[in-house]
């Protein structure tokens, strides 16, 4: 894409008004954030950046080319919106999409995002059910069968689960996805591959998180339902899906509603978050414990708290070397209490003590501009990916926002399905991105 082409595209897509309210396919108003006074600056800034990151007319090459679905957004172009600028009032109902580009696309804020994408990156929907939030969280890729397992929403909109109903764990075949994409022909048109529900025993209630495989099994973390306890369990990915519950209490007390889990590289201990969302979404009783992060040693049965002080701890992940932990705090989302933009929508980073595994030296890693940072993953280079209110946002290891997989709808989690393949849960849809980034190891030992 040339600078001239991009400038024309921005000019065509951006109305010369201070505020353009539209409605997304999910019914949420999408305010387009381009002020008339800023339009010229945006075009000039984008044009300069394109020339800096794409092949020049003199024939020079750039190994980090711009993929067709990428839109470059130079931060210098929107630092000042002006006294008549269009400012967002909501982090949950308004999106930052200054080029008014139709999703899905790659929103590039930093040239390093092009290294993650590669010049041929593609993103498209590969499964959908507009009436059911079947693709919420707990994505686990099983390489032996090239399948991704995941769970439906456990109490949110279109979740079809509450105090009387469990949620659903399903799987999708990436071999079927590849075949459907091939059959669809050239282009990026969506396909719709069937997700298959798997049957699990009564001990598995409201699955919300998952990782692994761990010793060849799916590692599921479950929020519990009513008096049925939250739990950490191993599930055989092959039928009949034999299940072993590893933990369902803290010294006799039920957890609040377990949320997310990761295996620590090196020690192979299990780290998980516990938060009050089961109560806040009306399918668990009042909480008995603080919102905390725990470590569980499946070899000895030892369980201990490694971090506290959260509003609502949620997603968890580790750097590839295991020395840094990341935890999302989704306090801005209060369930039946509603949203509060003054509460955290924040990712915190911690040092992992090499002896005790306690989380130390807490610091802010990133604060998301849209929605909350929910589930979190890393790639092999240490870049951090989080499901947010507008899709998936990506930061480098220093916390600089590089870009977004912009869906203009909520994503709660994602998973690498090997190198170069990213599977994104988006409630009523699953998106599949083919990119250059390599996967971080999640399967142990």
C-alpha cells in the first residue's frame, strides 16, 4: 500500500464532522473519533509513517511490509483533538477507530506490530452463532488433533447459564477451518465451521479458564454454580473425557469463583485467580475469601496465596522464562453492580520469586482504553496479548501498545495454535488470524 493510497482511503472513510455515531453489528453505538480540526494532521502523520514502514518508490525493500488488512494509526496524529474534538465518554460503548475501518482488521500503533503480523497477515471469522455466546474463554490448543477447546459465557449476555444451568465446553477443528478457508476461495470472507459440544461430569461447573495440555490433559478451572464448588480439574481431550478434580477448596472453604489458570514454566506448578464474578453474575453465593492469586503444587497438594490487593483479579500469564507474571484486574466490570470507569481495567506485572514463587514488585504494565483486559497470553518474544472491549490488544514487554486485532466487539480470551496461528474468542464468534508471531509454550511438562 502506498502513502497516496492510504491517504485516499482515510479521506474516503473519515467524515468531515466532529462526531459520527453508528451502530455496530452487536448493537453498541460506535463513536468515530476524528475531529475536523485533526483530519489534516491524521493524513499527514499516516502518510509519513507509511513511507517510513513500506517499500519506497526507489525500490528499497522492507521485511516488515504492511498486510492488506492493516491500518496504520500514528499516535502523533491524535494526541490533540482540539477544542471542538470528538472525545469518548464511555470505555465500553465507544471505540477508538479514527479511520472508520470496518472490522475485522489490524490497527497498527507502532511499527513493531508489523513484525508480529508479517506482510501476509489475515484475520477472519471462522465460526459464529449470533444467539449464543459459545466462545467465551478457556481456549486450549491440543496439537495432536489440531483442535481448540473452549467454554461458553458463564453468566453474561447470551451465556445461557445461571443458577439453574451449567455452561458449555466445546471444541473446533482447525483442520476443518483450513478446509473451509480453502473451499471459500481467494479473499478474507468469513466461514462458519461447526463447534462440537463435549459432555463433562457434574463436577465441572461453569468452566471459565483453561490451559495446557498438562500431562496430556486439558487443565480446566471452574467457577462453580450455586452450592457446587469451584474447582481445578484435568480432563482427557479424547472421549469419554475422563475427569480428575485436583482442588476444590482452600482448607475447607470453597473458593469464590475460580477464573483463570496457567502452568508456571520451569516449576510446573499451577497458578490461578479467584474472584467474585460468580456472585456478581448471580450464580454463586456471597464470597468467603478475598480476590487473590494462588499457587497449587499438584505433586504435594500444597496451596498458598501468592498475590492479593486486587479489585477483581482475572487473567493470568507468565513470560516465556517464567520470571515475570502478569495479572489483569477487571474491577471496572462489576457484574450486577454495573461498570465503573474509575475502577481498574489494568494489567499488572510481578517478579516471580525463584524460591517461594510469590509475586513481588507489583507495577502497572498497561491500562486498556476500551473495556477491560480479561484473558491474557504471551508470544515467544514476550509480547503480551489481552482480550479487551474492542478485540485483542498487544503490548511489547515494556508495556508499549503496539496494535490491536480490532473486532469492534468484546474478546475475553485467545490462544496461539502453534506458531503463526491465533484463535480469538469473541463470545458469539471465533476469529482466526494467520500472523508471523511464534507461540509461547503453554503445554507442560
